[in-house]
């Protein structure tokens, strides 16, 4: 099991960050090798994402559900799926929340778990640390670029950098983004 517990500081207002993170198509647009393949009548999405684990590339297909609370700026993401060869199953549950920490500065927190089972699970979990760090950084950079041209913002006389406090948030968010992006197309 992979635990998710991450906070990322972004150089944008809570409204701007929510506008991106509450739109599955925008989130998926920030993640390489991810796509939303269809939107279901029950409001869930089907998607696909390819993740590189060293020399191995694993493609996952999943069904993703979002339960978002616009006024509280919180949400729950649930997903379940399998790799394209059917050897590894994945189940994810995560809670997302936004908090304004200054003018044009927002913290995004994500907590949850990713459960893997099947024949590739141990190999994927073994490489997850470095993969999560890489994907987290890529997603955070893409999100910060989408929200504004400057990765550093002034707030109350101090400089605040876009800072992921853990790699899993970006990886998971990126994964969901890819799923949502392709579903939108």
C-alpha cells in the first residue's frame, strides 16, 4: 500500500487553483501519458495512464469518481482499475482540500492510499518512491505554469516558492489528470 500525505503551495488564489483541480479535463492536461477515454452517465470517468518504472512502462485503465464540494474547496477521489495486461489491480481513495495562505497563495493537501495487488504490484511499489517524486515534480511544475508565469510569489514581504512537500500528491494528481484529460477528448 502506498500512503498519500502531501501539501503543495501554489502561486495562485484559491479560486484559480480550484478552477483547475475541479475540472478533470484540465487536470489530465497537466499529466503526460494520461487521457480520459470516456465519461459515464453516472458522472464517473474512464481513463488510461502509462507510468514508467525504470525500464518498465505500465499502462493502467481505471474508472474514476469525483465528489467535490465547491463551497468548502474539498473533494474525494476514488479510482479502481488494472494494468492493460490485467496482472495488477489498483484501488485509490484520496481526499483533497485547498487553503488560502495569503494573497494569491494556496496550499493544496491530498491524503489517501493506493492499494496494488497482482503480479506486478511488488515491482511497482518497489519503484514507486522515485517515480512518485519525478511525477510529483512534473505535475507541480505544470500546474504552477498553468496558474501563472512566476513560480515564486510575494506575500506579506516574504517570498514563497511552489513547494511540493511529498512526491505522491503530484503523481496521484497527475495520474487522475491523465485519466480525465483523455475522457474529455
